[in-house]
């Protein structure tokens, strides 16, 4: 994995922007900085403005672990596509919520223990999230979560993230399925995807050679992304480069 703002990365970005590309982004840690309380997350004004301009030139998708209703008012611009619940919300698929409902009941009974451990349960409809960023003892909080999610039925799957454990329906589309579906519906030739967490790896692993995938974070070990940016602070610069490439496109390199 190479740094995006390197000669190789700059060439790859310029080549992608000369094509009809779907521009897709994760929300938390990508468009919006990670914050202590998930309810406080917002896309910064400078990034909102650049996305608004880009949305006039190319279709933009936001593919987030949040629910659509939660994410939409936090964006500050109107994307062409908004997919929630790690890829499950916004795509047409049949699902059976019985296993998720049973887990809801179990977690509701464990509510006092979760609150005492500093764990916040977030119900997103098609998935559940157990946040422990504010726990005084994160190891203890993680142990409690692990005990409550022990022996999940095959209809459910869990995966970690940045101070969170998510539970989804096993049959639900992931972010990789979501972006491939959106790419087909958009009629675009290729795709840019930028993300920062475990659930974004579903896109990185599925990426075609002509896509451009970027993970936010200091060269995370084991990621399948093609390129990385050091932190969320570099997102504004990336969006500016993309906008400039569309306004004043450079000629393709001579063979």
C-alpha cells in the first residue's frame, strides 16, 4: 500500500478523474472526524463545500455504518446515493429480523450492566452497535460485549471497529456489494472509494484493478486498499485535487 500523495498516487488519481468515476466515501473517520460521542459527528464545513462542488460534476455515494436517517442530516450536502447499515440499507434485499430481535431482547436485559461498563448500545434497525469509546476500562467493556455476543446464531455476524463492535444479519449486503451495485446503477466506468475501518475492507478486497481505493490511517497493516492517507486531516486536500482535476483536466500522458 502506497501513500496517495506520492508520484504514483497522484498519477493514479489523475487517471481516474479523467474517466466517468463514481466517487464513494465512508462517513465516520473519512468525511467526518472520529469524535468521542457518535452523536456529535458532522462533516466539516470546508469538506461540505468541496463535496457540494464535486457533486455537480460527478455522482457521489456515501456508504456508512450509520443508518440513513442518522447520516443524512450530518452530511451538509446531498449525495447521489446514501447507503446505510454497512451496505444493507438502501439496497433491495429480503431479510428476516428474528435473530436480530432476539439479540435486542438479550441486550435490553443486560442494559444495566452495559451502562455500568460505559457501553452504549445503538440500534440502527438493520444492525446493532456496541460502543465502548467512553468506557473507563475498555478491556472490561470488551470482555462484557464478548460474553453477550458469545455463540451468536448463524443468522448473525459480528465484527469490530474503532471502539465499537457491530452485529449484522449474515445475509446482509456488505459495503463491497453496495458499491458494486451503485457502480452498475450509476453507469460510471470506474470507482473511487475512501474508507478508514474494518467494514471498508469489504470494498478494498473486492476492488477491480481500474478502481482507486484509499484507506485513511498511517499505513494500516493488513489492509487491502491500494493507497492510504495519513489522517482525516488530508481529506480536504484530496477533494481539492479531485475538483481541480475535473475543472482543469491535465492531458493524458504520452505512451
